[in-house]
C-alpha cells in the first residue's frame, strides 16, 4: 500500500498562490500539521509494516516526511518524481491573477502548460511510474510518500485508470492522507488530519 501524504501548510498555501518548485518551509500551522500527521500515519497502516518514507525533495515535504519518519523510526528518503508540478513563470502567482480564458484553457487541455512549466499529462506520466514503483516496493507493507497536491491527484487518477483531466475534479487539502492499495485500488482519499 502507498500512504500519500500532502505536506503541511506554508505561508504561500495560506495566501492562495500557485506553489510549484518554489521552496518555502512550513509555517507554524504547517509544523503543527506535520506533528499531527506523524501521530496519525502509524494508525493508518492497516496492520502492515512501514517499508519506507519517501518525499519530494522540496523543503515543505521533507520537513513533513522527517516528522513522520521519526515516528516510524525510519529514515526519510527523497524521490524527484514526487515533486510538485512545475508552474514555470507562474510559480508563486496568486490564483486570482490568472485570466479566466487561461484558466479555462488549462482546465480543458491536458498538454497545456504555464510558460516554462509542465503539463498535467507530464505530471501524470511521471507520477504514474512512481506510484507503480512505490506500490511494488511496498510489497505486503506500506510506503509513505509525502508529496504535493498535483502529484497526489495524479496518483489517484493513475489508480482509477483515468485521464489526466480528472485531476481537476479532485480536491486534496494540506495535511491530508490518501491511500492506494495493490490493484491499484483507492482505499482512502483526502482524509483530514488536525
């Protein structure tokens, strides 16, 4: 099984900006959420042993993964394939500043990308490969993967055998947990941790 964890909150998340490859730390709320996730994740393993804690290399995910890994007495590893979508020139742009016609095009075209960025189709391809590898690595145990909103949505779309545009119909909150079992089968989605 893969337990997908979205990192705790950053100030940029609080302000509602596109947060891709920018690398802020967790804010005070995010650090509290990471501690809550560290307490909650061990209860969501369905009696299976934890195999690994793997995170995107960005600071907000590494900080969250480090708290979880310490609770499980495992090292925190990184995997580039779990990194957030690259928003290119739009990284850290307030969502409200996106023109309505740009937003509409993005929501209907899986190959659309911000200038210098990455498309939903590209995120889907790299995360689908990563999810398959992590599920195989988990075997009868659990791999905890700490990532971001777009990769977690892509992993869910992969598990459901859907098209990349299905991601627009999913909501993944900060400090939430999503679980995918062998099959792949979605067994839990966007479970809130407080």
